C-alpha cells in the first residue's frame, strides 16, 4: 500500500517540487550553525550593505547579517510549524474520535464547541493571547496548536462515523474489543490518511501565523525569525529592499512547499483522487 502511494505521489511533479522545497528547508535549518557566516543577532558597523557587497544577502540597519537571519529563521518557522501542527492534530484526533465514536449528546456538545472555535478569527485571538501571556516560542507553538484543531476534529469525526459501521469494526466488537482499544487500534489507523494530509497543510498555516505574530512584535525576541526580520524591514523598504525580500521569500517557499506536498499527498493516499498516467 505504501509503495503504491509513493508511486502515485512520484507522478505528481508539483508534489515532488514541494517535497524538494521542504527537504531543502530542513537541511538549511539543521545546518544553520555551519552555513551561517555569523550570529544572526551580532551587530556591526557595516549597516545596509547590499547583497554581495561584503555580505552574501546584505546586512540590515544594525549591521546584522541577513543570510544568517534567514538560515536561523528557517529553524524557528519549521519548529513552530511542525510542533503546532502536531499539537492541533492530537487535539483534533481526541475530540473528533470521541465525538464520532460515541455520538449522541457528547457528539453534539463537542461539535458545538468545535464550531465555536471555528467562528473566532484565529490570528486576532492569537494576538490577544500572546499579548496577555507574553512572548515565548513555547507559548506561540501552544497557542497556534490549540487554535488549529477544529478542522482536524471535524475530519476525524466524519471518518469515525463512516468507519464504525464497517464489517471489521463489527467483527472486533464481537470479539470483545473494548472502546479504548477499538478507537486507537482498530478505527484510528484507517482514519489517518486524510488526517496526515491535513496535518501537512496545518504546518503551512502555522508558519504563516507565527510570521504574522512575529511581524507584530509578539514572537520570541530570543530567536531570529522571518516575521521578526520583516518587522524590522518595514521602515527601510526603499533603502534596503533585501531586508524584506529574502525572509519573505523564505516564508513563500515554506508555505508553497507544504501546500504542494499536502495536495500531492492527498492524491496519493485517496484512491478516488489518484491520477492515472
């Protein structure tokens, strides 16, 4: 099954491009200390150097190296994206799984709570929470993860409602399998393919949300991020275009890569949508 899915995925050129972009970002993030020319927070007297003029991607208004900032920013964006998506996916699986399996009043209560979360603008709620709780990378990850679970919950619920009436579930129930094991060991593995696709798309959403928070000065000041670089660049758009273009390009590549990868993964894992070539 996995081999067939991989074969279908490889037929999607856009998906392979997205996977290549993600792999490149991961390599850059892991090797950032070795690839960076200096500490991204190091201030120097060489402010506003243009790209190639003594610095690969130029320097900002404080003489900080833009290349080093972009490299370390990839670390922050990928860490926030992956851990926030993991958090939201776990919460969504728990809520959606319980709602879909048990149904009834419990399902109604959980789904009304899910709908309530979906009606609240995530970015503005995140702004308020981080502004009140204070900046911090762990807080940003937790807030984005908590706000991003409703879509996964609704998807998992739909999968559970469909799967719990299947023959293999009835057979497991006849063998005396209890509810917790039925949820975790029998139904959940069959509901995971669309959840994995959604999680990959949630990473892109989390990267954008973190960049937006950092742009408004609510990111962690102890870690260089692309949003922080854009915030610093907004006053120098005409004088030093490179201060905004390169971190903005990093965000663009990361979000595009995960979206292309997620779409191709959906085609590969969903037999009804697979492409025949």
